[in-house]
C-alpha cells in the first residue's frame, strides 16, 4: 500500500513524518478528560504506521518524543506528574496492546528505545526538569522508560545497553488489604512517586473502594474518599490510567444503597450520614473535574439508581423541588426538618435515624426556600434563619449544604432587585401558592405557619425560581444568608472547591466595597482552589479572539514543530534561534466549544492553505487531520464529535470556503493529503464501542481458560489435537473480528468517499485550467487508488 507521502517514505526527514499528529495525540491524552480510550490510541498508532509507510519503531519513537516534549515544557510539579506517568507508565501500557506476538513487540520496542537513546538533548532536558521537583532519588528518564517497558514484558533482559542496567523491585500489596488511615495515605502517596508499580497501586486504590463498598464499610470508604478529595493528583492518575467508571461505580453503589437503620445508635447514624456526604462529594468532584456530566450513562452503571438520576437532574444547579412532585413521605420529612430547625425543637436523634440521606439531599433546597419565604413574610427573623442554617455545618449534614449553596447562588445570579415578588405573582416552579408548606391549603402544615407574620405579608414568598425578579429586600436576604454561611469558619474548604463556579458567579453579583465577609470569602475561595486545577488558565479565553488565537497557535505549531532543527536540538547539537512547539489543546477545545464546528474547520483550512505555500505543508496536513479526528469533547455531544467535524469538512467547508482560495498546485496536493489523512484516521463511535465489547469478550474468555487451566492435572496438561483445534478456531475468530472491524471503519467513511468521487467527476473538466483544483484531483485520485472496495459482509460472516 502506498503511503501518503510520495517517493521513498524512509528518508532523512523521516523523523518529521509522524510528529505533528503524535504531538497532538500525546497532549490530548494528558489534557482532555474524559481520557481518550486506550483502543483509540492503539488504533491511531497502527493507522499512522500503515498509512504513512513507517515502521512501528519509528512511530513509537515519535510518540515517546512527543510525550517527552510535554514533560520538558511542564512548568509545575503537578503537570510534570501526569507527563511522567504518560511517559513511564501509560505509553508502555498502550504499546503492550499493539501486538499479540511477544517476540515481535519486544523487537519493536527495543529498536525504538535504541533510537531514543541518541536524543540526549531532550532526555537531558527532561532529567533537569524532573530534578526541579526535589526528589531525593534522581530519575534517569531513559532508564525509567526501560523499567516501565520491562514491567510490561516489552524488553528482554540484557538486550539494551543502558548505564547501570535496568533493575526492578518487588511490591507487597498485602499491607493494604485492611488498611488503616495511615496506610491509605501511604498507598495514595506512593502512587504519586512509584512509577514502576503505579498501575498496580492505582488498581489497589480502586480495589479498596470496591471492597469497602461491598462490605458497606462506611469508615474505610469515607477515609479513602476524603484522602482522594484532598489529593486530586491521585484522582488525575486514576483517570489517566483507568476509566472513570472503575472508581465511580463502587461509589455509586454505596450512595444508592445506603439506608439508615432505626436500631443503630445515634453515633452510627451520624457516621453513616457523614460518610454518605464524603462519598457524594467525591463523586461530584470527579464528575465536575473531568467534565463527565454529559456522559453519565458511560461512567455510571445503574441508570435507575438515585445517584445517576440525581446527577442527571442536577448536573449544574439544584433548584427547589416542585411541591406537587413531592411524595407524601417527602412532604412529611420536610415538615419535620423545618419544625426542628426553627421551632426550638432541635434536631432530635429520631429525626437523624429516620431521615433517608438521599431524600434529605433532594428536599434541602426546598427546606431553605420555604425558610426564606417565612423570613421574608415575618414568620421568623434573619437571626433564626441563619441559626437554622448553621445546623447543617455539622459533619454529618455537610452534604445538605451542596443544594443550599447552589440554590442561594442561582437565586442571587438570576434575581433582579426592584421587582416585587409575591406568592400570588411568583409561585413555586411547577406549583401553586396553595401548595406552599406555609399555607393552610398545603398538604402538610408547618408550625412556622401558625406564628403569624407582618400585616399584608402573610402569604409572601421569596421563591420565584431562577430568572424571576425579586424585591430588593428578598435579594438582600439571599445575599446576607450566603455571605454568612460562606464566611463562617466552619464552612469546609472541600465544598468551596466543589462549588467554586457557583460561588464565583454569585460573588460577581455582589458589591465588595468595605465588606469584610466578602473579603474572607474571596480569600477562602483562592486558598481552597490554588493548585487544585493544574490545567486552568490564569485568565479565561476571550471568545471574540478565539478564532485568531487558535489560528496563530496552529501556525506556530506547524512552523516550529518537529523540524530538523528541533531534531538537532534534541540530540544536544547547537541550533540558532528557538522553536515553539507547544500544543495548546485547551485553546482548540475552547474554539470548538464556543465557536462551533464550522469555524473550527474553517480555521484549520485557512492555516492549511497558508502552510501549503511553505515547506511545512505536510505537518499542517498531519496536525489538521489529528485535530479533526481526535475527540475533544465527551461522546455525548455529537454536534462537536469527530464524525460531525468530518461531515462539516466534506459536505460544507471544503466546497464553500476552499475554491476561492485554492490557487497553486501544491495547495491542492496538501489539501488532498489532509482530506485523505482525515478519512484514514477517523474512528467512529460505533467502531470504538464494538472494539471495546470485543476486547471485553476476549478478556472474559482468557479468564475462563485460565480458570480451567488451574484445574488441569499437570500430568494431563500436554496439548491435545482438540486444544490445538480450538486455538486455530480462536485464530479464525480473530481474523473474522479484524475483518468485521475493518468493514465497520470502511462503512463509516464510505459516504464521504462516494461524495468525493461525485465531486471529482464535476471538477475534472475544469481542473486543467485551475492548478489548485488539478493538484487536489490528483491527490484524491491517488488516495482512491489505494483504497480497497468495501467488502460484502456475508463473505466474512
């Protein structure tokens, strides 16, 4: 099969062939969450080898160099940790999935590492970068890579000439089978530094969570969840090396199944509630930190469980529930809590023991909404209101404050002072005034309603729902309550971190002049979130400048990417001038999110045609194809998926934006390269799902075969003709699976290929008079010639 490049694919500039897309892939693996699936990366490496005519050892060399570049450019210890994990742990894990033949994979990896050892410039730079972390034991990057490969069985002993050799150490995990809090902290801390055993340590963390959840061990589960919440870098490692579902599903199961037992003493019930809150906060932190709200169906298991439904309904804010949608049990529980909070009854042991934590979480915003209405109506005063709110600062009730703070922030942001809101003009969302718990017509009568209020205000409600106007007095009451809560010493930092976006939005709506409480809140917000989000930009992107910034970034990457000068620099040779090859994936992601697919594709085409006039045209085609086919958003947003980007290119932008700018023959050739690469690298969502299902079945079969082998008598363990036949059968199934996968990939792009063929027929008559069109037609014709026709499925199945 011909490669994308013309002539001999292996020449003096072979190092630059795979660089641009490998750089983009490496940066995306570290920066984008949810993480790119392993199957996607494995297939991308195979595609790069196949369609560019490169040897796999060259592809792996470029992959490691791309990751080492990211490590060298990291400007903080937090960022370096993830890059080190990618270089030392993740890439060896990916490479181990490339081939089933151990001899072949060892040969490829050993050859790649021999080539890598000559790049002393980048290796030395990484060594110096890592030394800034102040580690007591200096890390030799090349040796650490070899150690990670040896742990995966990717290199043979004594095959690589590495100074001081490659040594391995034993890991004893038995100490963590029933860990204490000290052992949990040691387990998480070791996972951050022991790269040789990092995968096993991460798996052990997940196993501890699973076992604690299965045993309903509140104490153990809350300890490890609290440790993970306080050490977000461990969370980053887990989500880099494993799927988010590996950690979330055990936590989801615990949150769904926890029930209070009236026979338990009050200390046990308080402990259960506190543990429930800690686990719930970690789930919400994970969903928010890695932007999983749009793909809950892939990271959670029970689609009918409380956790999934609650997160699905409240992914951004938690509005008060409509009283009409509440069950009689919810009404009764809300009445009991309001009575306990504001009628001097206090929170009794019986109330704690009989409150379902899931239900309490759901009614909390409504409890506070009704309490604000009572305060505004004069039934209770602001001191009583704030005192009742302080009840929730107890450790066992902190999780209730999630809904309360979100409710307050939302009401402050969307309320407009000066519009008088009454119960008659602004009822509860989805309910009538008569349904208010303060109203005699309500299903449950609160003692608050019997106290009486100010004349004319007896039915006044502060609740108007987000976006409705409120009186100045109502807004002031909301602001006072929020500031009093957040400025209190007892309000935990972990909730400030979790709710930082809501709190920040509410602070923008509040005056800060000579306000001591506002100063405290802002300081606590800064202190709680510092270094917690290592990838956050110091300043947000300006939407009106995103197109220009992303275009400049694309041009900079192409012109300063892995050129021959960079290769000389990495070998330790002197070069004139600098080279900027940083890939700001976050900028491209923001451009796609805020400006949409059409503008995103237009930026790529504009820079591609400009670069085609320079020696950097091929790198521009590689980078553009990688940007188009690598998912930057979670799988739930199909509008921003690679499939829709490819559709936008093939059916819109290519024929609307390009014709007037396609001037030279070289531009046409580079554009054809870009289109061909994009089609060849594209992996549909269906293909990835089927591949994952097939891999899961293979793992289950291997486990079953392994279990059977454990029961076989050693004397009778010689292979029989039937076992050989089964092995051959499995090989046949593998061939059939590969054929099916190729059919799925071809079928996904076949409509685009047919459309290209139709367009070429229209372009051919005018191509001779238009050099740009002529180059494009020739390039696409070359692409079509190397494509096999779509096979008939029945031939294979």
